[in-house]
C-alpha cells in the first residue's frame, strides 16, 4: 500500500472511530477541507500520523472536543455581506409581515453573530415580538459563546459599518452594552432566541419554519451530504418559506432545485414553491 492510500485508510478509520464512539459523522465532509483540518489536529497533538489520534480520541473526551473545535466553521461576523441583509429587509421582511407569528432557524449558527444580526433587523422592522428564533450548531463551545452574546469590543466597529450598509434606520449601539474590552448584546435582543445543539449531518427536521438561514456551511460538505441537508431544509420550511444560503452555495443541480424559486440568485435567497401543507402556519397572504 502506497503512502497516499495508507493516509486515506487512516482518515477513514479515524472518522469511523469518531462516529461510533461519539455519534459525530464527518465522513461526508468535503475532502479538501477535511484533510486540512485533520492535519491541523495532527499538529495540535504533536503527532506524526493520523492513526495516532485514534487511541487518544477513543479514550479521552477532551481530545474529541479539540477535534470538534478544529472541525467547527466559525468564520463569521455581524451583518456579514451587508447587501444580503439589505435584500432581507426589502424582499423578505414585507412577506414575513403578513404572518401573525414567525419561526426562524439559523442552522450552523457558530458563535451567533449572524443570529443577532437577524434579531436586530426584526427589532427594527417591528417583527421581533412575534418571532421565535432557533439557533443551532453541533459544537457546544460555539453555542456557549452565542448564548452569552459577548464579543470583543474591537470588532464592533466592523459590525457597525456592516450594519450601516445594510439599510438600517438605527444605530447598532442601541443593541449592546460595552465595557473596557467587550460588548454584550442586550437582553431584549436575546429573549426570543433559543440556542440548541443540532447536527445537520445526523439529526432530523427541526420544526416548521418561515425562514431558514444556513450560510457558508454547505461548502464544507460533499454533494451527497449537501443534498441530504437541502432535503432537510425543504421539509422544515412552511409553504412559501424562505431559504438563505452562502455566497458560494446554490440549489442548482440539487434534488430540491425545482421546488424553489429565486428571490435573489446573487444573494442566494430562495422561496419555496408548492401547495401549503395542512399544518402550515395560517395567516400568510403572500402568493405565487
């Protein structure tokens, strides 16, 4: 067996061990990203070979936690891609205003910056009090940061610039309090947000949602897993619900492509087609 095949076998055995021991399934992550992150784990543990991780990760939960941290995608910021949020205000919010109650799911929420971004928009548009936001991730450490809603103060200038470019009518300073080196999102902004552990790879439908946001997560999955997750989102959306993906992600060539229409292809905002389910939320007046 040559070195390339040996490394592939080591990687397969590692992922199988993690799946069987802890229930986390990384076997359908995109290979290039997966290999980079496993290499980072090898360096973190000062090892030479992938297979050397296996006995440590099987016997030591903390090593598994380190691996989850390495595998988590946490590159995020408030109002990331301001043009996307501007279109949420102009194209999606008017439709959401026709509903008496709203459910929004942020899937793969990481450390929560984009969750609070949506909460700010809902406050500004008068929708927050009738909305329940569900923010999920498989990494409990990231969820703890998101729940706390505390971010480095030196990042707030970037966040405020993004917010200003999103078509806002208010100042971001209304929604957090600052001390010497950190900013804490206000309790009023957090009260309708539920943070929960949910694994897109293995878990099922989270509920019937009016809006699902999963931005810059699918790019780390292979095609089979992407299709599974897109089916999950389709099944989790109410009639005429909205799905928002990342700038490098698409529904094109997926099994659900014909079940959505584009609100904005450039910003990856889609709306579900089809007849309403009997269990769909009542009150929506937006039509085809």
